[in-house]
């Protein structure tokens, strides 16, 4: 009985192998129609009996190359209309199948089944020639919002440079465009919330001298958001970005916010002064004023914001609002103090007079912020409402209606 069972099992195994070999033969016979042949061979790519043969993957890649070549030729023919989705899809599959072919063949060399690889050199040369077109596929996919395909195309391009298959292909191995394309791959991965892919490609992309900041931004997002954050690595990335790309506001703004949250305002001021010494922009000047405000160094903060207003080169509305804050919030401290003492206390009257004085200084600044930034009500809305309640009930009523609209 056992012998019968073993014989039966062997019979089915032989049948399965024969069936997959038949699929390969059928695909070969249909090579004049590469689209049909590519469909026929698909089962052979997942069955161990044929998937462990490099020739199977070579054949599948050949079909994809034929499809790619047919569509690519249309780009150069007068009046030709190429199906670019088909073009780039076949290009990606060609890369995947030829790369898999090399992987399977190398495994056979390692095991001693083959003395040396027969296909690597030719396949590497073929792929190196068409590899630049992966960037076109990635760009088209990214611009259409298809970030999954964009990541696939850009990722294949970048991964090739680290694949030993291309060790003799200098154009691939030493490709200076690789960091730039890695930046694009990181951007696509970031849009997909694919943290692992962001880290993989942004780590390469951040080395690009001009566009590397994009990769570092993606890295910061990957480490700083989501369920599993890494504050240590996030800070490392933010600091790296502020050092390598000191003109990028993203890194400086985040770094200054971090210092404020940690109560390290003096450290932040020291760093922003060093940055301003090299590159004085309206944003960096604004940041310095905010830091001085956070330190409650109101006089110097007001001076910084006034110098920003005088330049009239950006953040003017915000600067007026911050000057208002330099008067409004000290007044609020006095309001809080008066809430705890008797109205008969002489200090209460002194505080009330000071509150009125500070409010009157704040008003024109908030009103100017409103004039310059009427849609940004956070800069002036509630502050003016609070002040008008104290100083001018008619203006309070008018503003309350305006804010309610």
C-alpha cells in the first residue's frame, strides 16, 4: 500500500513538472505575440519546478523586453502613439525578471550546480541601456498621483546601483544621479506612508547637494510621526538638515520649536544668531524675535520685529502680531495677579492702569496685523476681542459679529 502511495505521489510530481515545462514550451511557441507569451509563462514563474531555472526568468524577461521595444519604437515613429503605461510596466517587469534570473543563476553557481554564470553580463548590459527610462516612468506616475508605481520605478533605478549584477557597468555603479532619484523615491514613499522605504531611499537621497533636503524632510516625517516615533533619530535628522541646508526653514523652525519645548531658549538664540550671521532672511529674523519673546525679553523682541517690519520683505503681518503679544501677555499676567487680590488693594488700581497702558500699545499692532492678514484671524482675532472688551465695548460688539461670520 505504501509503495502504491509513493508511486502515485511520484506520478503527480512528474505530471506537475511536465505541465510547467509544457507551459514554458507553449510560451516559447507564442513569442511572436509577446503579450500573449508573457501571460502564458506566468504560472511557470511561481512553480518551484520551473522558477528555479534561470532560463525561465530569462524567457519571461525577453517577452517583457519585446513588449517594451514595441512600445518604445512608437515614440520615435512619425505619428506614433505609445501606450506609456504598458511601456513602463513592461520595463519594470523586464528589470524584475532579468534580475531574478541573475539571482537564480548565481545561487546555482554558489551551490556548484553551475561552474560560472552565463547570462549576467548580457543581461546587465541590456538593463543598463534601458535603466534611464525608469526615471521617466517614475516621473509620469508621480505627477499623476500614482505613488506606488512611482516608488517602484524610482526604487528599481536606485537599487540597481547596489546590485552586484551591475558590478562591471560603470554607468550604473557610479551613477551620480542616484542620490537625486533616491530623493524622488523617498518622496513617493512618504506619500504612501511607507516608513521602511522612506528610510531606505532617503538615507541615500540626503547626500544630494541641492535636493537632499527633501530626503531629510521625509526622514524627519518618518521618525517623527505615526505610532512608532523615534525622537532621538528625529532630532538627529533635524540637526543634520539645519547644518547641511541652513536656508531651509523647515529644519530651523522645527529645531527652534524643539529648543522652546525643552526650555533651551538660550541655546536656540545662540544658534539662530549664528545662522543670521551667515544668512539673514525674514523668516530667521522672525524666529529670533519669537525666541526673544519666549524668553520674555520683550524690549529686544520688539526691536527685532521692528527691524523685520522696516525691511518689508516678509512676515510683516506676523511681526506686528508678535509686537502686540509683547504687550498683551504681560498685561495678562497683571490680570491674573488682580484676580487674586482685593479691589481695595492699592496694587489693584496700579495694575489696572498698567493693563490699560499695555492694551493701548498692543491695539495698533494687532489692528495692523488684521489689515495685512485679514484672513489669518489667529494673529489678531481673540487678542483684539479681549482688549476691546476692556477698552471699547462698541468695537468689541462689531468685532464679535465679524468673527462669528
